[in-house]
C-alpha cells in the first residue's frame, strides 16, 4: 500500500505507541531483542573494521 493510500484509508503502520508496545511485550522480551541487536551491531562493526582489501 502506498503512502497516499495509507493516508486516505487511515491505516498507518506507525500506529503503535510506546505504551501499547510496553503492554504487548514483556521486559524480558525487549531485553533479549536489545541484546541480539547489540550482538548484531558488534558483528557488523567487526566486518567494517576488517582490513581485508584495504592494502
């Protein structure tokens, strides 16, 4: 669905609020997601810092 259609139908993918998300997910789930995101970020930074091909 295009942005134009979203605006006219009232369907907005950003309709969740922080309060709604806090009610929908437990602190443990959010903590696990943050830890996974941190690990993925660390792996990506390792790839970026890899000197291969920079010679």
